[in-house]
């Protein structure tokens, strides 16, 4: 069932109120993920082929689905290369797959051979939760840490014998202020098409922050109008349009970004409980592919209800 939520007063103008509108977004299943306890978290698109990769938070399996697949296949098995879990994934401009293990760091794979090319780790053993990543103009990866509230940098040019350290590129701790160490904060991250700045969501605060990669401006809070980004998880930025996946709200919001990332206005929202705790999304053409995690059905969020078949959902028209 498709539901359009009201925002503030009256109907939120995606089109018109009600599900009978032919222009209303449509939710369906894009493809299934094999396994009884997958609990997927991240998704990455290889824009060259339309292939997507999805990671299991439960055991670190990475799945692959071709553009027309109805069921994904195992691309990297659980535990491969010591990977305990999989969070954010991205395919870089050269077709390499970056796979985050929140407990360690990030691993980089050749999508043709499946060979491990490099791994970058957090240098110390203090609590950390490496979560999501985006790429800058020079191809460097920038990764959020949801516990430490920092953004790391990793570059293949800095790897030695296939190994490197994640270095802190931006520390948002002083800006965010004291936080409960059990509360995850920094989560989704996206870069503009030129790779000159990053947008990072602070999920419990519902805020968005801009990081200038040239270092010419300080980190700043983005001016939001029309709502906030509470429970914001994955981000996707295409041109001046930003989508925010609100996990426990079963909602995706759409924003128009202005002033080179310094402001954003909420102009659309799609909500459906069948999104099943969405964690992130990526557009393949005009179709949004959304990870339906089911984390609340015996997964990381607990719950006694048994999960249904794990799927990547599709939202058309949003």
C-alpha cells in the first residue's frame, strides 16, 4: 500500500493526496536476497553495468544482483577476509567495490576477480563504528564513525602492500557536543557531483552538516527548512536533489539543496511500513533501490517477530 504523509499542515505535495493518483510513488520488490537471517544494511551501484551490491549486517556476506535479476547471488561469502559485518558499500569511478566492516574499517575489492586489493583500518582499538562512505574529487574515500563522530579519509595511493590506516579528516565531536556513547550519531554521507564537499547526517539530532574538502571553510550545520532529518540513515545526492532514508520511521524524504550545500528545503516525503526499516538507497536510472533491513524482526533491534524474505525494495516515481 502506498501512503503519502502529511507534512506540517495539509497534504504534502508530491502530487495530490490519496493513493489513487497515478503519479504517486509505487513500492515493489526489486529482488530477493537469499538467506534466512540476512539483515541487509548497505547498497552500492556500479553505474557502468547497473549491477548492485548489498551487504549483510549479520555476517558480512556481500550479495550481487544484475540489472534484471530477481534474486541476488553471493559475491563475497560471510567471513571472507575476516569481515564480521558489512555496513556501507560504494563502487568507485574505476569500478572497485569498497566494503565497510564497522568493527575494523574498509576493504576494497576488484569487482571482476573478487580479489581483495586493499584494506584500511582504524589505528586503535577504542570503541568505533565505521558506517558509511562517499568519494571526493581525487578518489579518496570519506567514512563516518557513528560513535566517535569523526569522518575518516582513505586513499589507495597511501596504501602500502595493500594496507593503510584510516586517518581523521574531520572531527565533528566539538560541534555536536557531548553525546551518550550508546547513541549512534553520524551516519549517512554523500558528496556533490564534483566531489568538493560532503554532507553528513547526525541521525539522533536530525541535523545535516557540510564539510568543505578544500578546507577553505569550517564545518557548518546546513540550514534546513520544512523539517528535520531525525532517524536519517543513508543519503543520496544527485545534482541538487538529496534523498534521506529515515530508518525507524519507514520514510524517505526528498530535499532541494541550495547555496552549494549550505541550505536544503524538504519538498517531498514517501512513507510505507512495508519499507521495513530502510537503511539506505541508490537510484538506478529513475528507480530508487532501497534496502529493507527488517532489523526489528529478530535482528540488531531485537523483536520476536520472524522476518519475511529479505528484499531490496524499489520505489518508482520518487
